[in-house]
């Protein structure tokens, strides 16, 4: 959506395919980092964004066995000293609404890309299933943005390198009360962990379990889960009954992977289709958006000139984005394997913040380092492709 918006804004004809009839799916990435807020500012969309149901978060906390600690402080970041939490369906609707203002933007809902069309060693189009049956769409460039289970990736014959993950997440929501704690953050007890996102009227919660442990978890039953949740976060004890059944929990099978090659002639993959991210830090959506901006900046002038991007042009997009992705995934893997795996190990001692880290976290500049890494990463993109005049 972001790539289509930026390209059509510049005058490049774009067709965006969305297999569903709407964007209303819960527990998708809702964290909008400062890097994305800056991109929205570049596009003149910040004022419109703030009209959505957005919650700003300045500090993230972690509660461990020896206390609660501020682990990421966004207040020292320039321009946007906070991250934003906004329902992804509202965000996508906003982008679709804005794209619809440009004559070169076409959004086809209930239309699923299923096969690539190749000619002379180059991808020249896609076969899709729409409301009226099968259609073919020919284009100078096909961009696969269809997520970690990408159909376009499979059709192109690409196999990602799997890095593995020791955890999965169960997402659900509980109501939020006026006297609840304010901050988004995590709570860790012996063998259990939750991450809570403040959504003003409710908490969006991830219950972290060991990889592949969902069947064992279900076997424990609903009452056992409610008791565990209340023991881990006592202030939630008065509302755990809002979880009416285990079907209210949405399983996210966490995976971290990356393609060695994101492209072939006529085809580019970005976002989770090229590199699936862990939910750690809430950076996945934002990195995908930065992929889109880099692709628009690099390929927009070529498409505007009426040329088909060469495979070398597509390689330039990967070259620019691959290092930031590698860096982000490396950080996520360290946190997953050295901290979170320990946090959900029922036989391990409860996690504690050591004396040295506890001392260092007293200083604001130390708390700003993780905020800077989450908020902007090691390289953040700005929109350089100008809007079409008139």
C-alpha cells in the first residue's frame, strides 16, 4: 500500500491486489515507530494519521523478579519522542483513501495473486483470482508484499534461510481500567512472560510460550491459563474471565528468516516476503514500509522514464535494505535466544536485571539507545520521489 501510494503520487500507474474484502484482522502489527511517522510527514499525512485512534507511548518498561525498569525511553528522540500504536486496519484504510485521490492508483480488493507470468526469462505479470474469476495483469514490475507465507516467493522458487525462534505468541485483549499502569511493556515471572500494549480502552497482550508448545498449553485448559495470567499480573485478576475460551487466543508462530536474493528479472520481494521479522520491538511493519520507500526512491524514476527496471536496479534495492534488516534480525535473535528462551523455561530461575545494567539504566542516554534502535534502526528512509506536479 505504501509503495503503491508513493509511486502513484509521482505519476506511476500502480495496481494493488488485496485478497480480502477489507483490512479488519486483529492482532496484526500495530506499532508505528518514529521512522514511519517521519515518512508520513514526508507525504503530508501526519495530520490525517493523528485522526485515527492512536495511543502515544514515551517509555517502555519491563517488570522482572527484582523490580520494574524503564528499558526504552523515546523522549530523547528528535521530532517524534514517542512511538504510536494504531490499529493496522485504520492505517491501511488511510493509505487506501489517500491513494484513491491519485488517478494512477488502483486498488483491487478480493483479488489474490496466485501465479507469476514469465516471458523470455522475465516476470511480466501475475495471474490472480478475483470476484469475477481469473484475471491476468501485465506490468513492468511485480512486487511481492504478501508476507511470511508469500505465494509470490513460492511461485518464484525462492527458499528463505530459517534462523529459528524459541518462542511463539498468543495474542488476546483485555479491558483496561483507569487505575491500571500506563506504560507498554513486559512482565516476566518464573517460566512465564507477557507483553502488554496500551490501547487506551483495552490491553493488547502477547502471552509468550515455548516454540511448538501450543498443544501442551491447550491441554492445560482455560482455568489454568486464567490463574497463570492473574498470578503473573495480579492487577488483571478481576478481568481474566473476559477470556471466554482458548479460541479467543490468536497464535502467532514466530519465525525469523531472510532470502539470499530478493529479486529476479521483473520481480521484487519486500517486507516479510523477503525477510520475516520477530515481533520483538514492534519493528516489522516499519521495516517493511522502509523497504517500500527505498524501492520507490530507487525504481520510481526508472518507471517514470518508461523503462523496465533491470535486475541490477532491483539488486540496488536489496543492497540498500539488506544491511539494516540483517542488523535488526541479529538483535532480535540475540534477545530471543539469550533472554526470551530463558523467560519461558519453567525450570529456569526467574529473570533479574543485574547490578551493572540496573546502574546503567539509571542514566537517560542508556535508555535512549534501545529506543533509537527500535524507532529508527540503523538506516531509515525518507521519501525522495517527488509528487507529480499539478
